[in-house]
């Protein structure tokens, strides 16, 4: 488990932490994203009394499908990574679990390690655009013949006239 924060060994101050995980270790199972290289996370960890705050970022090379031309392409996803761990007594944990906010975790007092792999998986999905494009000027596919217009031209782009409008066109031609 590569994204495990060792709480017990953290100094009572700010420290720099770096984590690296393989795609297999991360085990992201989400349709449309394939992690194709090491996932890296780094940031500053601040430990004080009963709280640990991680502020940093992560990056992951992924293979995704273009929403216009349906071709796969690789991109490096980067995003901010922030989470707060608050240590509470065991008997308080049950009540607080329902109140847990995004990026805030309540963990039992005395916890030695915190695995934030699930947080990385969630942030990876959030970092992905709704409609990813292989490039901004992607021309997509022809709606008639299905050819990838980035690779080849098609004859479908010639003007097509809806036959229902031909009588109106005849009227325009007469005047």
C-alpha cells in the first residue's frame, strides 16, 4: 500500500511527504480511465495535537477516450490533494461518522497509519473532464459514415437537402 501516511512517525510540525504507487497497487476500477504509469502524491503534512493536515497534489498518467472521435489518448491528470485527519475517542467515532465531510476524516485516537488510497481514487475521477478531448481542435467522427475526420475526409460533408424542403427551394428559385 503506497498511499499510507505513517502518523506515529510524523514530527509535531510541518514535514514534506512523497508517495508513489503503481497502477496495480492503486487498483482503480472505473470505466473510462486506465492508469498507465506511477501515481505520485506529494505535499506538506502538518501535525498538531489531534489533527493531521495534508496539503499537496497528485499526478497520474492515464489513458482515456476522446468524447468526439472515440480514439484513446494519454494525458497526465494533476489535481490538488487536501485532507484533514482528526483523532477522536473510540466512543465519539460512531456519532461523527455520519457527520463526516468531504476531505475530513475522523479516526480513532492512537491510529498509527492512514491509508488514503481511496481518497486518491476519488480525486482522480473528479480530476477527469466530463468530455475529454484528445486535442482542442478534434474534428470528431462523421455522423453519417462514422469516419474519424481527424484522419480522413468523407464525402458525407457535401450539402444534403432534406426532400421535404424542396418545394420551398423551388419557390425561391422562381423569384
